[in-house]
């Protein structure tokens, strides 16, 4: 009985620590977005642009587009790797030999 109670307490403690409210998640996302925006500002200042100028705003816009393109490319790469891994598993399960994106000897 003590083991069961101990286990239940351990699980409840773990869940209470690992869970967060919607407001906490929103606050964390807002803080991450603000930190990202500040990194763009620092980058553009580092390029020598003065704040509140057309060139500075253009730089910020470019940095945002570059970031979004990199994020999109990273997601596409992860998706392609997952598809390749699934194809390899499917090939191997069905008795084939997978390499270079090709399944050979599949039954």
C-alpha cells in the first residue's frame, strides 16, 4: 500500500511540475518572440544601420524573411529524413535492402 501511495505521489508531483498553464505557455512564446526580434535588432545594428531608419527597417524585414526561410527549410529537411527513414524501415521489414533512397530485393 505504501508503494502505491508513494508511486501516486511521485506521479502527481511529476505532472504538477511538468504541466504549465495556457498563460504560462503564451508568456514563454511571447518572451521567445521578443528575444528573437531583439536578435534581429542587434544584427542590424551590427551591420551599422541606425535604428528608426528606412534601411534599418528593411534590414529587420530581411532578417525575419531569412529566419522564416531557414525554419521552413529545416522543417522540410526533417520531413524528408522521416520519409526516408520510414521507407528504409518498410523496405527492410519486407525483406529488401535499402540504400541511396532505393529499395532492392523487396519481396
